[in-house]
C-alpha cells in the first residue's frame, strides 16, 4: 500500500487530493447567458487554457463543461453552459434544458451579458429564470474592450437590470482579461468555506476524446457557413497511441447529402483544411504528434431524434 502523506485527504482516480487549509473557499459557478456573449471565452481565459471551443457563430457550446481554477484562497469550478435561446429542434431543447439544470446545481450564477448591446428581452427572460432559483447571482458585463458610441445607454440598461434584482455587477473583457481580478474577488466573497473538489493542478474533468471532437467541430464552425456548422456532430471512433504518434479516427455526422458535399469540398479541399487545422489543435492538446483521419456520414435529421442525439452524446443529464 502506498504511504499516505498527512496532508492528503482523498484520492480521485490515481490522483491525491490534498486537504484544504482552514478558511479555504470552494464552489461551483455557473456561467449562464444568451448565445455568443462570450461565456466560453471567459472560462478559457479564467482557466488559462482552452477547454471550451469558441466561435463568432451563436450556439457554439453544446454541453456543460467544467473548468477548474485553484488559488491559495479558493477553488473555483466554472461550469460553461450552452447559450439560452428559443429552441427549434430537440438538440436546442436539450441544450437549453442543460443550461437550466446548471442554474439549480451551482453555488453561484454568473449571468454574462453582451456589453456591446443594451439589455434586451432575451436577457430579461434569463434574469427571471435565474432569479427563480435560490442561487446567488452576479451580473457580468462582457466585452468592455469594445466601446460602441452608445456605450453610456448600454451601461445604464445593465445597471438598471442589476438594480432591479439587487445583483452585484462586474464589468470585464473575457478577451483581454481586463476586470477579471475584480470578478474573482467578487466570486470569492460569494463562495462558502469548502474542500478541494479536484486536485489543485487539474483544469478540467472533460475527457480528452471529448475535447478532440470539439476541436474538430470548432474548425467546422470557423470554416463553413450558415446551416452546416449547426448540423454537424462529431464521433471519435478510435484513438490509438503509439510512442511516436497518436492516431485519431473521427466521423463527422451531417443531416443531408448537400452538407456532406460542402464539408468534403472540391477534390476534398474543405475536409483537408478542417483536418489539418483540427490536427494542429489536437497536437497542442496532447502535446504530441497526431495523425487525424476524418470521415463524413449522412445521418438524416439527427438533431430531431432523441435516439440519435443520445447516441452522439447529447442528452439531458443531471
Ligand atoms: N471583443 C470581444 N469579443 C469577445 C469577448 N469575449 C468573447 N468574444 C467573442 O465573442 C464571440 C462568442 O464567444 P464565445 O465564447 O464562443 O460565446 P458563448 O457565449 O460561449 O457562445 P455560445 O456557446 O454559442 O452560447 C467570439 O467571436 C469571441 O471571440 C470580449 O471580451 N471582447
Ligand atoms: Mg460557448
């Protein structure tokens, strides 16, 4: 049996989790908001590593993702969620449902809004939603690095929202990091004393295979247009590690033949571009050489089928 150091309280898998010092704080923080406001960018910036994919396309995030930050005074477990929107298919419903579950299961809700446009109906809908749970809420105004001409009226609209519900308000830029120390201070104030939930050096509990699939999906979001990026789901079929290279086989599921055509491109050019950009990202993730092979398969109406969604890893979980 391994000898156990006095400081070590428990084991998670093979990793020892030390005992937290007195007055250490910890807890789960749900990052909630409309699509495209910068929730995933914020989580990556806070964690200091790319855990969640981001893109200028709304509805990028599809799963609840955890990013962990441990300082000398606290452990923050950030839960990035899909943007809350009006769903048009089963996939959308599952995404929104998963965001709602996060609201009830976290210790603090960080409600992120778009600092470049005034508070709108979508924000007020989410405000009502988050206030219904008993969880404390912090209003986070993102993208302060961009200051549109009507900045003052935008600012006032969010001040008013915060006043209505008596929420603390904090302004930041997820992109540049401005204002994030202030956010962190406010979060510590809102957390209770608690243990290390994860080893202090862990940044995510997301399996590597899942992140690989997301990195492929990110390139599709960046390189294709309109309906195509929303119509894909990635399945990692095989990951084979050898001492010199990691072989990854993945299938891109689409809904229609026309989408398959777009993804493959003229003479396979699009698939090649997606593959080489995703391969670079996956190499960074695993710090090693990667051989990536992509297949494209038509799976009609997968976004509307609960069975297919579940097969592709999208389900309502709590
Ligand atoms: N200028 C500026 N752009 C930002 C900032 N934060 C995020 N963005 C951009 O906003 C877009 C959306 O960012 P995401 O992080 O994917 O947004 P999200 O809220 O996770 O979106 P969904 O997953 O679709 O709900 C991307 O193009 C980001 O680069 C910021 O602080 N400043
Ligand atoms: Mg996101």
